[in-house]
């Protein structure tokens, strides 16, 4: 009888506490060069009702399958040395190239991170030519290993508005729940990370405090769901109405809508340029590449057959001395897939 009781007790415990721990190797594998991610979101501007759960030491289930979703971008891990402004973030050892098209226009960006044995840090974001966001000191995105019950302050800032008015903000992260995450590509054990931001506006007449939240769900293979913009009145609710949510899945976690070629990090540096520029692109597998330069009316002015190029970082120099200054389209093609970027020649 004791043996039967013990077996039942262990079985119940095993079901009741499917906690996971996200390790250093999980983060390294997720952001290694060539790793691909696909990003989705509910339609922009539409409110949806979502179950976010509650802080709890018992497992919960979050189901995000019964919603309209659109693909809004892709990302791929690249060699840090191939990123356009790595010199501004020399301590970054993981870089994610992202291509986003939330409203039709495509936005290219590089995220500069550092994966240490005990934490994940964000240093900043750049476009093709310069840093557009820098965090100093870097933001602690996660403590490693990441597990249920861990908490830390991600960021604390003091911003002067108009003297003597200023704002103090502090963001605290807590892994406060765990359970099962269900998205269209499958079901995963996950952790829920709650980010709570407290802002204090200080004036000569006193202070005013505001609070907001966001919820983030993570799996060991870096499936990620993000629910933002939660106001204080919703803090104690387990189902809330929010302006949508977004999620990201590794390309091998059920996404087939974009090939690895369509994830190519592809840019020119310098751009705008005089006389010549270097086209840089990253391949996840060897592929036969061709490159075409067209004027803005679509007329072809230069074509280059680059042959079969190896996996990894590749580059090709374009001399434009014989071309008049103006705006051109550069098309990178392989098989049936093609990407285009704008080139601005100023000579």
C-alpha cells in the first residue's frame, strides 16, 4: 500500500509541476549564426481577448491557436563580425538580423546581444549604417539559467523632462508562472515572464506613479509569445482585452512560409555611396547567386553571375563609376526567390 501511494504521489507531482529550465546552451543554440525565426502577430489595431493566467506555482495552459494571425517578419542569427556596426557594440557575441513588414514597408535591423554564462544582455539595435538604439549599461534580458521563481531588475533610469521635472522608471522581471504553451505549430512546456514597469514623475508639487505590465512566454527552443500594454486595472485579471499579441518561432518549429533564402541578411555598405559599395549577404546553405542592378524604372543596368557561394557571410564589391548618380534597385536572386534593396549613388 505504501509503495502504491508513493507511485501515485510521484506521478501526481510529475504532472503538477512540468517546470523547465532554459540554459546557456539553449540561448546559444537559438541565436547561433544561421538559426532562423519567423514572427507573427494578430492584425494591427484589433483588440483580442486572451488568457494570460496568474502568478502561480501550479501549471497553467495558454492557448493562442484560435486567433487570426499574420506573418510580420523573419529573423536570422548572423556572425557578429558581419553586422554593419559591430564596432559600436564590440562586446556583443550574438547578433540577430531581422526583416519586419508590419505595415507593408520592409524594415531591416540588427539586434546586438551578449550571451554570458549567467545572463543575456541587450546592447542595442542598428540599421544598415548606424546605431538607432543604444543601451548603456546594457539591459539584462534574462538571467541564465532561467527558471520559475527568478526575479531581477532589468533597467532603472532617470530622465529629465524640463528641470525640475523628471521621471524615474524601474522595470522588474519575474518568472512567476509555468505550464503549457499552445500555438499553431505545436505544444510546448514554457515559462511565463512578467515585466512590470513603475514610472514616477517628480515635480516640485509632488510625484505621480504609473504602472504597466507585459507578459512573455518562453520555451527551451525559444518559441516566444509577447503580450504588451497591460494597464494596472488588468493586473488581477486572468483574461484581458489587449491590442493584439505577437509570437516568434524557430524556422524548424512548424513554419514553412519562408525559405532560408528569403531570410538572407542582405545590405550594402556604404549606402548612400560614391563610386563603389559592398554588397553583404549571409547564406544558411551553399547556393547559386546572381545579382542585378536596375534603375528606378526597372531597366537593368548591370548583372553579375556570382556562381555558387558558400554558407556563411559573403560579399561582393560593385563599382558604379560609369553610372549616373541616382536611386537604383539591387536584386539578389537564387532559384525562384529574390530580395531587393535600394541603393543611392551620390557621385
